[in-house]
C-alpha cells in the first residue's frame, strides 16, 4: 500500500467555532466539552451507547444488559469476523422514523420539501402523509409481491420522495433495500439485481437532469431482461414521473405505481410494522473495491439506526425547527444516512432536490436555501469546485442568511474550496463540518462539531463519539504514536459499522481486516500535534471521482470488453473539479489503427458499461504496459506518466521491459 498525499496544506489557519453556533451547541461550546463526552464514549462504550439508544428510540424489546450492548471480533486469528450491536433487542426503523413522530404530535410537520428539476415543480410531504404513502407501498409489496422479512427489493429512482418512501416501506416489512444510483448503466443495475437476487424493482419511467431527459425505463428494461436471462426474475413497479407515452410495459412484469396504489383497499394505509431483531439486515449498498466486482455491503437495523440519528443530530447540531438540505443522491451512502434515515429518525424537515446545481442557473442551490430557509447544507467538494469556477456573483445574488452549518463529504476538501465555501457561501457565519466516513462506516467517523470544534481547513479534525482511530506504519504495521502519518484504521467497533458483504463473509474479512485487530479503512491520514486527522487519500486502487468511488479494476473490466482491446490499466490523475480523473492506458490488438474515433469508443464503452460517472478523462494508447518480472503492472509509473511527472518515475530497472516506458511517453505526446 502506498501513501499518497493529495492535500494542499499551505493554509494552516485555525478558525474559532462560530459564536452563535456555540450558544446552540448540544455538545457544549468548548473542545473540553467534546473531549469529556468522547472519553466517556470510549471508556464506557456499552453504557454510553445504551443510554443514547434508550433515549432516542422505541425498542419493542430491549437488549439483555447495558453492560454489554455490543460484541465484536476484528481478529481473524481468534475466529470469524463478527460484529453485533444491541443484540437480542427488537425494533423497526420505519416505526422510529415515521410512526413515532406522529404519536408525538408531529403528524402535520413537513418531513420533505421536494424541489423538482424545473423551477416551480415543488411539493411538501408531512409525516402524516409519509406514513400513509409508506403504508400503502408496504401493503402492495406484501400482498402482491410476497415481500416478507429478508426479501431483497431494488430501488432505482431519481431524487423524488418515492425514494425515501420506498426505503421506508421496505424497512417497514423487515425486507432489505438495495438502492442503485440512478446514473448507473443497465449493466451495473442488472449486476446488482442479480447479486442481491431482488424479486421487485421500484423505479420510474424517467427524469430530467438539467435540460437532459433520462429514460430510466429503457435502462430498466435492458437490466431486467439481462437479469432474467441469468435466472433472476425481477418485477418492476414504475412511477410515472413525466408521462406514459411511448413507455413500453411488459405484461406480467411491469405495473404503474400510481395505478396500483389507487386500487388498494382502505386498510392499506395502516399496514403494521414487522418487528425485527436489532441485527436483522436493513439494506445492501454496492460499492467499489480495489479488486473484483462491486460488493454488497450489508448494514443491519439497530446499530445503524442509532448511529445515523446520533451523527445526524450531533454533526449538524440539529434543532427541532431547522430545515436541512443534503444534496447527496439516495443511491450513495450519504443519501441513505443523511438524506433519508438520519433526518427522518430525528423527525426533521429536510429538502430533497431532483435537479443539478446549475439548472436553470448556477444560483439554484442558493435559491432553494433561501426559499426554504435552510439552516444546514451538506454537499461534496467536487460540486463546490465546479461552482467556484462560475465565480461569486451567482452566490452573492442570494441571501443565505438562514445557513448555520455547511457540511462537506466524499473526498478531501482542498483549502481553496474550503475557503470559498466558508467565505463566499457561508459569509463567515457558518461552521464547516468536513465529515470523513465511508459506505462501510454507515455514518460520520471524523468530523468537527458546530459551535464546538476549532476548524483547520482541509482537516476532518477529531473522531466522533465512540470512534477509536489509529494510524499504522505501512511497513511495520505497528501503531504510530502521537503526531505522524500512516494507514488509517479503527480499533473498536461502532454501531453504524457494516456487518458483512452480502453472500461473501470471506471477502469482507480479507478486505477490511488484513491486520488482526483493526478495521482497515483503505485511506491514509496524518495526525497533527493537536490530534487532528488530515485525510490524504486512498492507499488502494480505488479512485475517488467527484466523490464517487470507482475501482480501477472495474473500469479496466469495462475497457476490456471493447473488441479491439487486449489489455488495459487505469490510474487516477489530479483533476481540478473532480478531485481525481480517470486515465486509461490501452493496448489494442495487432493491426488496429489508432484513431481519435477509436479512443472515443473506449470512453463510450466505459460509459455504457458502468455509467456516466466512470467516463474516462483520457485514453492513452500503449504498445505494452510496465510490468514487473512477475507480471504485476507498475501503477506508480503509470500515475507519474499520466500526471506528466516524468522526472519522478523512480527506479524502472526492475521492469521486465524498461523500454515500454519510453514508448508510453512518446505515444502520450501524440495522443493525450
Ligand atoms: C473518501 C462517502 C477525505 C475516503 C461518505 C473514503 C473522504 C471514501 C471524506 C468513502 C472526507 C469521504 N475527507 N476523504 N471528508 N469523505 N472520503 O464509501 O477516501 O462513497 O474512504 O462514502 O471517500 O467513499 P464512500
């Protein structure tokens, strides 16, 4: 594993927490307040989490003893990897996210303000309405599709309220949701339907992204046909978003959501919840790793519920009359934990936005902030960098006076983007919470807390309550003490931790617990003298493109399906908006003429196989790839050539054929 440094740490200024937030802060205004609670959370984790879990949730039956609400084994030499929280207790997360609030008098409180792609398309859903819609869908799933505890249901939707509704309905029945990002291709969708063996897919006929219509049903048709050919018969419930004209529906397989819901009996609006064990699976979310196909990370009910709510309310310093806006899509973990579960468990009002930040103008997000008086706003650095390019005017045109907290997620935030977020968007009156976490962690792991934690631009700062990070020296794999740099690992389980990879416990153990006793994050980090963490990027072959995770091997597999390709190698290159760009080296078959059209067709095939997010930024033809004598591709060299750092190639004498390097450089000069 190689430590790379993607940071830019010229600016070492420390910003004091915003004073008005300090007055509101639930944790307390000083770092000592935070540390006191942190110490309690790590010294007495069982009592700490038992208290939190009892305070904020309804449990049908409780765990046995507050002295042992968890058990875990991170050490393969001592037995199988095993993680359990609140074992023995029973609950239902949908009950906690919806029904409980109604019982507490929040029936008419708005759960979601929905804002469509086009200005003027807008609606609001109260907790009472949410309850009815969720109940009806749950009824439909149960009575017509036989969905029961444990059944997998796939969800492939744009950002409309049906997304959270579907997740809630599935959870109401104790079934397991697998949400697939709406930007993924038919191939990616079918692979996820097949792996999860989903029997139903909840989808829509289409959506708009800015000016661009996206015909989701076409992609769905291809995916379902493919899944069926591979033995997974999956039916589709299709939401009519724009119209039915020209949308083919397959008899016996596809139905319109609106028709089905309208035909339900009155009792459908009061479908009871299924009580499930705390360790009952809640959802699968597929994510890329450094090798092989995407893995279905499994999260379970009780621990995830407690962690989603606790991190949401603490990191965003949520108060009852706040209006929160997360731009993350429900197809990613951010959209799960911080656009759906966290906000709903807290009984909050939040904004769900279907469109893109630049449509119809680059002021769109800030217009939405003003329209709903948003108090907390959560997005990714890549979007901030893209908006920065458009200058300050589109931001300055709006008020944004309601904002208190600005969140960042998905990738390290560079100092320039941090400063712009802080000064231009936040006008110096908002704390920035740079939240480090992963699909696997379920919720925030390292983050500042508003009104409490002094901010250092570019640092995610300190561990959340109960989180025990450590740095391992990459050579000795021993813990680094004090200030230093290393592989970021976590020493103790936390409630939101993913429990396994669906159908592949072995891969889970190998990937995340290669060093006995530690959860390996795959990220590198530096810890400064104040104990602040500075994330330095992935240490494995995972790319982070616009905050989206992509495995280099996944992109290579897609490239290799091209009929003219012999082999390929993919590396990341620094990209000023996306953070990291995709750079593909391709060896074509003998006799194939290299043309711009050919190189473009390589881009197109990746786009079709995975989705637009994986479109390569550059395709570099190669006669051969630099390999060691044992046949391993030397990506380090490929990264340097891609980035044009030719004087930093290092030792190339260990290559089986050192002359390929010169050839690659020469071909770059012609084509890239
Ligand atoms: C990266 C997204 C630096 C990191 C929630 C991690 C970050 C991967 C940050 C997980 C941050 C996420 N600072 N890097 N604040 N947040 N990352 O699973 O490399 O899509 O391992 O989860 O994103 O990506 P994932």
